[in-house]
C-alpha cells in the first residue's frame, strides 16, 4: 500500500499509472496528432506528459537537478542504537482504501467531525473497516471521490449509508494528530521522555 504526502500527489500518481497502463496495452489504438510530442525510447513519460511541472513552484525538476540533489550520502555505521518497534513508527501519509458493506449493510465505522475535518471515532473489531486497516484518529479526506472537508458527522454517515455496498472508496490521512512519547529509565530510576511528532 502506497503512502502519499498529499492528496494531490495521490491523484497525480493515479493519473500517471492509468496513462502508463493505457499506453502499454498494445490493444489500444494509437491516437496521433500533429501537436503530440514524440515519446522517447527510455520510457520516461513524466517530462513529455507534464512539461509545465519542470518548474513546479519555482523548483527546477529536470533530471539533472533531481540526480544531483537526491544523491545517496553514505553514513557512518551507528553502534549502540536501539531501533524503535515498528508499531511506534508514525507514517504520516495519505492512502486509499476500498471496502464493502457486510451482510447487515454496515461497515463498522463511526465518524466524528472535528475542526471541519472528518475523523474515525470508532472501528468495530472484525468489521470491513478494521479489515482494511482503518484506525482511531485517521482522517477521512474523501468518500467515493467527494471531499469531506466541512462535513458534519451526520452528513458523512448519511453518505456512507447511501453508498453502494460492493465498493466504497475512502481516501485516508493516517492519524494526523498522533504523537509518540518515548520514556527511558536510567540506572538511578529517573525517567526521561522524548517527544516525536
């Protein structure tokens, strides 16, 4: 499952994947026009499909700049560092989940409107919502392609109740308000905490 830093990144990636899949299928007829740019043999569609993105928000996004600025820098091996358990790692990202209603027509989810956003308030165990990985505190950005910003809890529940039971698509931001506090006890018994946001 992919995580994206913003809703726009998720949508752009979906469009690029759809265009790539369409052009890779030999059964699809080629659409030629005089204004179309020739596609290079290296398979790099990004600069051809979206030439205006090469100067996105004043950033130079050509291939040379990306390779220069994204070069891997070798680091010194660290000794004595204890890795945190993976369940404590916060992955702030946006993902898309697809779920369906159970035999009772329910998805096992209660939503709450907080500060013009819709958040997961309750996920019932072994429900369709729990099976796709929804958790308390996740923010619902879209339901079936409709933006949820400014919705009330009642409106969100009404949209879910009226949704087609076989496929409900939700765009989720993973726990945007989640924080991790790690406590350490030294040899003298004193506690020290560190805050990770």
